[in-house]
C-alpha cells in the first residue's frame, strides 16, 4: 500500500484443470476491486485473462488492445478459452462499445482471425497503419473522456526487445512508440483499468530484460493515468 492509494490484492486462485472456474475467480476478484471504486491493474499470465477481467465491468467502455496478434481465433474443437480467443469473447459484450487492435503484424494470423475481427466491426491497426497515424491517431479512436480499458501484450514490442516472450514477432513497436501511445490514451480517455500480459520469465535472458521492460511500461502508463486531472481530483477525494 502506498499512501492508501495503491494496494496489492494478491493473486487470483488458479485451478490448472478448470479454466472456466479460474475465469470465474478472475471475474469475481476484479468485480470486488471495481465495487470498491478502484482501478484494476492486472498482471498476467497469458492473454486469456483479459476476457474474464473485461467481463467484470458493467459500465459502457472502449477496449484498446496492443498486440502482434488479434487473439481472435475461431472456436474449433471445443477450444474457446486459450490466449488466442479472448477478444472473440469480448467483442459481443453489451458494455463493450468498441474494440481497437493495434500492432497486428504476425504471419501466424489467419484470414479468419484478422478478417473475422474486422467483419465483427473491430478496428485492426497493423504496424504499417500505426506508423502512418501515430500515437495521437490511435488515441482518437476513443471519444474524449470516455471510459477505456487497455490490454497490452508484451509482443506488441519488437522481437529484439522481448526475449522472454514465446510469441514475439519482428517489426514491432519501439518502447518509445508504445510509451507515447499509452500516454496519449491516458490524456484523452478515462482509463478504468488495464492489463499487461505474456511475459514468460522462464524464457527470459539472465538479466531479466523482458520482465524489466514490462514493469517499466506498467509504471510509466500508471503514472500517466494518475497524472491526469480526473485522477488528481480522485486522489484528493481519497485523502479526505
């Protein structure tokens, strides 16, 4: 706890043989945080956790998703809850007003993943498109001061930066590109929660640079969110 403003709520109970019960635990824990008027900052884990986290919200919100992949795989052979599926679950949610997927570039993506996301009305922003429109252009997909949930996969960053990631891809964002885009979102939107996922410490090099870069990203983004006027007012209210 830091000045009664930052609280580590601990880990969600994971049931390795029961994904659906694990997801129920994630949703319940996130909802408990929201019911206390707090903003959840969720650290993965793989990207499947974003589905039960977003499910915990009730107010209308926009979702901005940073990733090399759409994570929009079709439901085949009863596979529905892997890290390739979360955003196919999130799109139909009534409280999700829009989904924007940024940094998409993998050769592993099928037409059904990218095309399926676009056909369902989502914005899919490839790396080439991202570099045309820039950080401010991405932020503008969210209406001013609208509630926004942000999901960040470490593999949105270039493969050279994230050795501790099983799904890293070339031609990704630099740290500065991701940092600046997150800052623009924090300035424009009311960020009501975010997650950072897919760091695998067992794959990382000895210096732990992937974990360090992940922590750096989280701290920078959290700082930008809490530096906005809407959050400054919230801090003053919390202090009484």
